[in-house]
C-alpha cells in the first residue's frame, strides 16, 4: 500500500467521500482497508461464489 495510505492521521477519514470499486481479484483485505480509510466500497465479481465472505 502506498505510504500516503498506510496510516490514517484523520481517524479513518483519509478517503471519506470517495467510492472504491474492488474486484474479487483485489482481495477482501484491500476492500477492508479502503473501508477503514473511509471509502465507500463496492465489491464485484463475475461469479456470486467469489463474493462470499469466509
């Protein structure tokens, strides 16, 4: 992850007001981190099974 996004001095609001579209290939950890940084995260995949959270 780029250094600019590695920490959140603003209390998790670095990406507030931004929308991140994450494909299943990018990984759940990436989606979770973007959400922690304040982004609204939309996850997509071609197959429903790829969206299941384990």
